[in-house]
């Protein structure tokens, strides 16, 4: 049986790396990481699809998963009954929890009706250029959110004393 460290020694308080509250990189929660991985996979899939409608819808879904990752990290439940009664889209909520992403939210919210038409199979809902532009925008949005969520410094958890 190993000897227990003396009460006054630093070993009694945990490893030396946890002695001082130094900023360090912290990963997003597993749910957010899973959403980011699914978004990345969706973008890769969208690039292989043949029709602009399929590419557009799949890229838009990837952007939606990216937004959901932000909401998984920063989102808070609605506090008032009135606000909870109304269902709101991720694009509507995103600027409230991440104001720095408001323009991205507006861009993807504007594409939501086109995505619905593309998913419904309406011919010409999205042109080749629409699909290419959305693929590029969704990929940039994903990279931005990955940096934002994965590289945020945080303090180490406090130990109960």
C-alpha cells in the first residue's frame, strides 16, 4: 500500500498542473463535438452528390448541425412561459446566444425555404451556383464555429475544499 502524502505537501492537492488556475484549451461537450463531426461528414457527402438540389439541401443541413453545436454549448432554456410556447428555429435563436454569428444565421435562415423546396424534389429549387455557394459558406461557417467552440480558454474546475 502506498504511503499517503503529508497534508502540507503539494501531492495532497493533486497534480502540479492543477495547482494554479491557468487558462487552457477546453473542448466542447461531446454532444457539440458529435454535431460538428456530423456537419463535416454532411459537407463531404454534399460534395459527392450529383444534383444541385441534393447538394444544397445536404450543405444546408450541415450548417444547421453546426448551429446546433453552438446551441448545445451556449443555449439556455427559455425562461418565460410565453417564449417557451412558440417554437423557434435554430437560426432565430443563434444570434441571441452567439451575437457574433448573427450574419451567418441570417444567411442560412434565408436559405431555409430553398432547402425545403430542394428536399421536396422541386425541380430547379437550387442552381449549381446556389449549391456551390452554400457549400463554400457552410464549410467556412463550420471552420469558424470549430475554432470558436474548441479553442475557448476556460479555467480548470474548482476542487471542493
